[in-house]
C-alpha cells in the first residue's frame, strides 16, 4: 500500500525528534565524563598567586614618638614687695632680659631721706662706741656702758640695712634670665605689696612637654636622649628631665618633660612639636608600608608565606617610619612578607609565590 504524503512527513518528523534527544543525551554523558577527568587539573590551577618581599631581622634603635608642645622652663609673675607709684618701666615688653634687670621702678618718696638718716645715726653710734672704749681703757667708763654703746651701734647698723632694703625694693628686678613677656603696670600705676609688675619666662632651656599612655611611659628612663621637631621645622636636642609617677585622672596619661637648649630663646612657648625619645635598641624588620593590613580582630600586622606555602599573620608594632618603608617589631628571623595580594588571602590558606624581591 502506498503511503500518502502526509503520512511520510509525520514519520520523518518523529524520527528526527528521536535522533535529536538521543544525541543530546549522549553528548551530556560525554561532557560529564570529560569534566570528571579534568577536575584534578583545574583544582591544581586555582591556587592564588601572591608576591612577597624577603626581609631580614636587624638591630634597630627603638624610639617613642608622641605629640608635644613647648613650654617655658620657668614662668614667674614678678610682684612688688612694697607700696608705691610706678615711676619708670625700663624693660621693653617682649625683650630678653638678664637676671637683675629692672622691670619696674617705683617712686622712692622719702625713702632716700630715711636712708640718709640711718647712715648719720650709724656714724654717731660708731663715734660713741669708740669713745666708750677709750674711756674704759682709762678707767672712766664701765664695761657695762661699753656694751650698751656696742648694742646701740648694732641697732644702728640694722636700721641702716633696713633703710637700704626699703630703698632697693623700689626696683622690681628680673629674678632670672628670660623674656619679659607681659607688663602689667605702666607709669603712674599704684602698686600695693603683692601686685604684679609683669611676667617673665625662661626659654633657655625650653621644655618640650607631652602626655604618654601607660604602655609607652615606662619604656625609657629619666636622662634618656630626645629630640623635638617644631612645627617650623626646627629640631631641638635634649634629654628627659621628668616622667610623672601619677596618671592624669581624666586622660589616664603620664606627663613627660624634655629639656632642650634654646639659644637666644628662638623657640617660643606653646609651639606644637613632635618628640622622639630614645628607648634602646632591639630586633626589628624593615617592611613596605603597603604590606600592612588589619586582621579580623582589627590588629595591625602583616601576612607572610611560611616554608610550606601557607599564609600566616603576625601582629606588628611600628617603631619608625621613613619615606621608603617602616621599621617594625613583632616578626622573627627571615620572613617572606606578602606585598601584593595580601588583602585577598587568609591565614592558613595555601598559595603560590608568583614573585619576590
């Protein structure tokens, strides 16, 4: 029986569909078998690649760095010891003055006359004493009278000294070399005892003062060498003169004072500075700054590759920073520090080293 054309078309269509599904099944099985064979090769090729820098352990000076400020070694408000009207102000405000320089001079009033009277009284007592001694030698004056004249002479000498001091107190002088920083009294001002003529600051030597946390304050002793870089770029050399034993109750920090030479009082009080105090020396490593990372706990450190190709993490403490890298403590021996790819690997992960220097 001859097949009609539409019957033939249906048979061919069914045959083609069957062949399509059979071919897809066989192809998927073949691909699955190939992937199973290739799986070990792919796994071996996915190890992350990192670059490392091999750093050696070295001996490096330790230092403690902190923010600081300059202060005068001494600051004194110079006050009047007696009452009087200011008659002259010889010292220029802001000028460098030497010890003994007159800052304010009071009107002497009758004090010069009192001094002249005391001098005259002393001369009289001297003559009386000499006459008594001569008369006593001749038997015309008792020893008691001689002693009385000697007492009168001593009293006159004391009165003269008192008059001299009263007159000298008219001159309010600088107690030490320093800068006459501020004048509080002008000509015509009436000063009572204890009122201020002005203030003087000793700036040579100058103090460099900072506050350190308890973890840093005990790393160096009094007398340790130090230097301070001022905001102007000037560098002062000095030594630690004081480390507080009691912490500030508000900040829990310890005050540290460095005394440094300041020729001509060039550095002013109150300047910002960066201080560095020598704290001995010890083992350290020089690493690129870019190698520093933070671990999951927020600790600062570096990731390295050990001899088995595994990634490790070591916390570090920065000791000194330079334009080309930084000195750190916390590492031991020779270390292969990861410099490229350290942010994409984790501790305990196996890696391959793709480059080193």
